[in-house]
C-alpha cells in the first residue's frame, strides 16, 4: 500500500487540474462483484433520482464500513445542482460561461466571518458570539437569484435569466431497472483476503438495520449474490459427508457383522475429523468447498486403517482362538508396518500437490493438506486408540464367522465361495504370468488411449444460480436505443423463462466491456436450485436458449453467459484471451486482425459466442481550432477551452449544502443546445475587446472514427476477446481451435490467455510434473521403508489399473480432464497402492518367516482379501454421494466422485488379481539377478490348489 501511494503521488502532478480537483481514490478490492444490492420504490413514490440520492447519502457509507467490503460501485448518483445554460441568452447579454462561473463562485462561498467579542477583547467585554453570514446556497431558488451582472439601468441580471436551474443528478450515465421498474443499485466487491460468506452476511445484517429508516415504499433487493451458491454447495457437501459416514458404517457392519466391532472404526471418524479441522485451522485454511470435498474423500480413507486393525484382530481371534488382548497384540505386530506404509504412501501421493504454483496450486494445496492430515491422524488412531478399543470392546463370541443363519450366513457362504474362486484365478495367473502380462498390457494401452481422449478443462462449469446478459448497441447509439433493446431482454427473461428466472436487474451505461450510452448489463437471478431440477432449467441451458432469442434483436448485440467457476479469475465463463499487436502494426491493423479472427471463429463448430470484450470504434466529432484566426480575433485558448468544456462536457464548479450534506454544482449547456454539430454556431467566446465572437469564425468540425478505450496488455496494444466452447466441446478443444485460427493471422499478431484460460494452460503444463513427482516419491518411500526394490515395483505396477477405471468412468459420463479429475486420479493411485501394500507387505512377512514365494503370496491373498474388499467398498460408497450429487456445486462433486469410484472399482477388483502375479514375477526377477540358483529353485514351489491354500 505504501508503494502504491508513493507511485500515486508521483503521477498526481501529471493529471489534469480538473481530475486532481475531483480527487483520485485508491481501493484495495478483488476483481468482480460479491453481490449487487438493488433499491426500488414499490409504490412509485420515489423516482430514480430520489432513490439514487438516498442510497448514496444513507446506504453507501454504512455498507462500505462492513468488514470485508473493499469497494462499492453505485449505479446511480446523488443530487447535484444543475445549471443548464442557454447560449442564445448568453449571446444577447454578452456573457461568457466564465462570467457565470465567477458569479457563482463569488456568491456561493463557505465563509468564516469570525466572532463578536473575540480575543483579544477590550476590558470589560461580556459577550462572545459567532458571526454567521450567507454562505453556501441550499436550493435551486437561491441559485436562481444569483446576480450575474448589474445592468446600466440598475436592474439585475440573475442566473434565472440566462439558465435553467434545477436539483438534478450528479451524473446521468447510469439508468437502473429492477424487473422493469426504476431502481438504483450498488455493486459490492470484496477486499483482498476477506471471507465472502462473512462479508455477505455482514452486508445483509447492515441492510436489515438500515431498512428501519427507509422512506415509505423503498425496498432493498439482492438481484445478484455469489454466496448462496457457495453456501448451498457447502451445505450439500456436509449432507454428502453425513451420507458417506452412514454408508461406510453399513459396509463395515456387513463385513464385521458385530455392532461392537463396527463401532470401533466409527469412533475414529469424529476424532480424525476434529483433528483434521484443527490442522486446517493451524495452517490458515477455512471450511470451504475444496476442504469439504477433501474431507469427504478422506472419510473412506480415515476408516481404512481402523478397519484393517479390527478385521485382523477378528481374524486372529477366530482362527487362533485367542482372547481380545492377546489377539490384539499379535495382530498389531503383523500389521503395524503395513499401516505405516499405507500412511506414508497416501501422504506421498498428495504431498507434491502442495508445492504447485498458481491458482491450481491453491486448489491442490487445500486438498493436499486435508487428506494428508486425515491420513496421518488416521494412522495414529489405528496404532494407538483402535487396538485399545479392540482389546476392551471385542468378545470372542462375536468373532465366529462360521455358517450362520439368515442374511449374514448367506453372505459369508457367498464370500467364501468367491474367495475360493479368486484364489484359483490368482494361482492360474501366477502359473501363466505371460498371458497375464499380455492382458495387463492391453489394459494399460486402453487406459492411455482414454486418458488422452478425454478433453481438457480447468474447472467444471457450475450452475451458480445467476446469469449475465450484456447488451452492446451500435456505435453512437443513444441511451434510449439501448433501453429499447434492454426492454426486449427483460421481456424475454421474465415472460418466456419465468420457470427459471426470478428477477432481472438491468443497468444501462455499464457492462464488463466498458461504459457508454450504447452499453448495458443485466444481472439475472435464477430461482433456487430445488425449483430447477430439470436439465432444461440449468443455468447453461437457459443461457443457450436466451442466446437464440437474443439473436433476433436487430438493434444490438446481446450475449447471455454464465459467471466463471472462480469469480476472481474473470467475469464470464468460457475462455478469455488478448489478441496482441506484438509488431506494433497499429490500431487499424489490430482491429482488422480481430475481425478476421471473429469471422473465422463464427465458422468453427467448436466455438460459440466468440465476442470482443470492449467498445467498438465510434464516430467522433473532431473540432479544429484555427489558432491563427483565434489570435487575430483577440481570443485566448483558455477561454475557448473553458467554453467548450462547460457547454458540452459540463463542469464541476462549486459545492452546495443539501439537507446537511455537501453536494456539487455543475454548469452545462441545456440539452437542446448540444445535440447536433450545428449547435456550435450558437456559442460565442468574448475577446479581449469585450466582443462576442462565434465559434464559426475560427473553428470547423469533421467526422472521424476513434476508439473510446485503448487497451494494453503487458505493455502491448491488445484487444480482449471472450468466448465459449460449443455444446459438447471442452474448453481445451475450444482453446486449441482459437490457437489454430490465430496461427493463420498475418505475422506480428499473437494471443495471451487470461483468467481461467491462463490457469488451464498452466495447470496442463504442471500436470506431468505432478504425476511424475507423486510416483517417484511413492516409489522411494516404499523402497526406503521396506529396504527392497521388489515391493515398490509390485505396488506401482497396478496403478494403471486404477487409471483405467477413472478414465473410463469419466469418459462414460462425458466429464473433462480438469483439476478435480486430476485429484481423483491421484486418489486412485493412492487407493490402489494401499491395497497392493496390504497384499505385498503380508507376503513379504510370510517370506521372512521362511515360507516359499508362491505359498507366502497365496497366504497373503487369502488373509487380505476380506479387508481389501471391505475398505475399498467403504471408500467407494463413501464417495458415491459425490458422484450422484445434483444442484449447487454438483459439477465439482460429480467430477471427483465419478473418477474415484471408477478408479476404486477397477483398481481394486483388477488389482487383487494382478498384484500377486506382479509380486511373484518381480521377486523372481530380482532373485534371479542377485541370488544363487539354489535359492531361486527353493523359492519356486509348485502353486497349490487355490481352494486348498493355507
């Protein structure tokens, strides 16, 4: 902030005097709007100027003091004293605008007269009083009585004689409407680092307090608010979290078949969740959609370790007839290493995510911190608390998994039959590993094909409950013409889309493309998601239909679009880029290249709504002053410029007092005298001899085109262009189409992506690094832990099977390869690695006890099938609500849930067959290279029959 202020002070002297007089404000706020608050007179007792003045005087300041509010933009203006000059009367009386300015300044002053009996006072003075005199004027009547000149006959020439004086608006640039009624509004932006939900809640509370003092008939509405989407989405994720806990409990009860045994892993859930939230708080994270998504993912993971402990204790008690305490001790000796390994692997998978840069890194960092914290705490609970609970809560009578009557008996018999068949298949795959490797190679090839076939994107498009509609009338169009087009937009949305649309707040004179009479913006609030369950009422569907209807509006270009997935990264969904004039070919060449690009984009089926986000070159009336003639006529350029700026642009000349508040006085030509170029002939400038010289004597005018706004991007002349992918086309494909079109433009032009598009490109560049780092760290972690190359090799070889499931399910649901897909993919890698560790680690322990390689592997297969299936199903059902979610935030939930479930199914139910084969194969390869032949032969015992394996 200090550096900004220092730079501002250096620039201030370079600004025009009028700009310095009106002031320069510096605000610290985010781009985009948090919410728009509208104000409308329900009974029509207040007109637009009345509403605007009340809002500026009584609403803006209290709202700006709400914690978290960065800046407030008012779509309206407070009252101002407007003095509308008549050039004919000025000519008649021989007056110039400078005379009027001098008269107003002289008779509308803030005076400090002094005191009666002020110190030092004479001896014996008994009275002290403040002296007041006529100072700031307060009404149009008082201003109208200002004496401009005393006539020779003694009469007075007042302001009323040469001008029309009224209490008007400070600016007429904006016209606001709420559902077709006159209104005004304020747009609230967040300050940097503020919490959106807290700030919106604070604004709502302050409005509730201020409503008690509203004039009769004035109502406050909120036609645009980004927080309901966040609030409803978080509520939906919390509901999903509860559903996940219930489903996980049911899966555990199905396999453990004892309420006490099921209760033990369930106890771990609140403990780990509380600990996870504590870690997030310590790291400075908040409870948001990203951390809640990660928490739902962690639900399945955090009970896995406790499930493994309980299941293994139950197995030892059942098979070896030990008591709970002895069985727990023996069980923990067997599985402690595997639990630590699982925790390290899962942490290693997600650790690299925390170190990526950009917006992608911010998203990944919250996932990474949440899951790593949950996994670490889960391992601690499984090693410390769960064994104690097992030793105290389990009973031997509960641990008999023999034939039972009823549902559990049927389930146990079915599971045993399935387990026997499974062991036979594994035995066959070990014996015929080359055939298994061939099948594996085919599966890997399919996974690679599907991975690159899935279109890319940055984030899924969400239904945020709002739409934007931008109106761009032809260049030079007046506010009235823009209003006619806006009325058609309002009529369509409120009448034809009333099943989806709740309200329309329109602002003329403002849009994301710029300001001006030919621009307009509508904030469209959709009904609650619970009322829009049909796909046809989704925000994108409404926008698509609206685009078709708006194409019939002939007098304006109208675009309907959804907000971006991340409000701080742009103002519209789709893609954003700048077409840059890198060679400095000039403004005309840049516009020609832009038009070529837009023309080619309109013919490309992969693209839709490609449009410039700026104002077109507009007609400009160039006034040429002949300085030689002006000098010969005795005119000064200062007087000429003052007359022009006052008459045509209006000038702030002074202040006045209105109901205790200081407001501005503006001097300008009345509307009938500044509508056409010929009106210049009505205006004159007084020369040094006191003669009035008309503009026609020294000036001429001509029409030309010019840009109302010149843009530069990273120091280079550029134009901003927005667009969207056509239905069924990903944003990555659309961006590729744009790059192909730009490659055909003349040399010297290039593009630079911005907003979400830039982040998508950056995320795509970081993705290979993320995958590579995760795999390397997992491999090295396992190698260091087990002091072996065979275990990490066997574990990671099954990762492509999970990738196959993730890519297949994402393809089937038409999802894209976005940030959430990558999270799902890494989660799948961690899950498949976890299952592989359960088999490989136990097989290694059996080898260390002297068992032959195949016997050790088959024993691990028999002992670990039940916990693997149980933990995988618990995890899969835990994220199932994400895949089936609908409503606010469902896009992100579906992306994560679908990918994780697909990866879980394929990674588990293919991995349990391939992991034993890989372990045996890799072990044989390493033994063949580093051990004597006798050890290899002794290791290769004949595979036993699957159903009779010990």
